[in-house]
């Protein structure tokens, strides 16, 4: 690097010889390498509800995304070890890593047991789930027993269980720290909250993020391309860096769900462009 720099410096100096124009010393300063973000871009499996695994992985390949939160319509709960191995072989061939499972609704402790058993057999350390309030202590018990973290998904206005981040936090703040939040920034905004402020406020209990934008911060707001909604995504990314978030940002694209590739590609390109620009 130093040899190259000296070569360029001498070359430019030669070209400038006899000229009255001078270049500032900063012109020759080495370019600083950009630090890699701690957080990673992923896809929420629900984005591909209308597609089989091969089709889903092809879209991920085209958009250069390499992490997936696994849904049961791609890997059923009752999958055998052989089916799980075949699933992972397909992911491997596409350069994709499965990092978690869910969202999984669980209305009983038996269904919670099943979710933890599924995650264990699949080999992941994160469940995105929606349990009943009264079963949260049992969830905490399972987290402690298994070492698998549990992130409760928020669903915005109209949801009676977990409409926003604070509704989850108030229920889990005294439970095992392995019980946390799947922070759906779009639903949080639809509730009328500030997702950037909530990201900072509840950072220690946010284990997973559903990355999305919405058309309005109201009940009727709907998913749109990441750069076209009411959430200030550049500020959100700046906050991710400020708090040193190290989890996944899973793009959950719920627009044009039978033909989502164009919107996913635009959203991924916007996200990566913002990360590079700021």
C-alpha cells in the first residue's frame, strides 16, 4: 500500500512540476476502509409464503441476500432428520444460512414445547413466536433450559396480544433476558410509535428485526418498498450502528406477495445503498 501511494504521489508531483497548482496533503491520505456492520441483512420467510423453497432461494440469490428466518411451509414442524438435512443442503448450495424459525403461534404450553423441539432439531438458537400472556413464564423456563432465545413478534394496531414494542417489554422486563422482542418496525410505526426511538429504548431486548416500511403511521398503513414509506430508514440504520445491534434485519416484504421480486430487489438495493452512503 505504501509503495503504491509513493508511486502515485511521485507521478502526480511530476505532472504538477512547473505548475502553480498545488494539491493538499489530504489528497495523498490513505483511504479508510469501511467497517463492516455488526447487523446482517436477511429475509423473513413469510415474504415467500406463495413460493416453494427453490423459488424462494432463487429470489434470494438474485437479490444477494444470504440469511433466512425459516417458516414451516418450507420446513414443516414434523420434518424428519433426513428432510432437515436435505433442506440445509439446498440452503448451502444457494449460499444461504438459516438463522431462526418463525413466527410460530403457540396457544398452549404443549405448542411452546413443540416450538422449542422444532428449533432444536432444526439447529437454530432463535425462535420468533407469539405465545399467550399467561404462558410467558413458561417460555422463560424453556429459554433457560435450552439456551434458545425467544423473540416475541409485534403486530401493530388491532392486535390484542402484542401491538407494539412497549406492550412486549412491559410483559417480559422481569423475565429471563433470553426472552425478547422481534421488532417489526413497520407495525410499531403503524401503532403511532417512533420505531427509531423504540429501537434505542428497548435495544437490550431486541433479538430480531423485521425490516419494512409502511405507507402511513396509522392502522391502515401497508407495507411498501423500503425507501418509499414514512419511516426514515437512514436514521434507523444510524441507530442500529449507534446501539451496536448485532442481530439480523430480516426484510419482510408484504406487498405484491404473489410477484414480490421487483419490490424485494428495490428494497434490498435501497438498504445496501443507504448502508454504503452513511
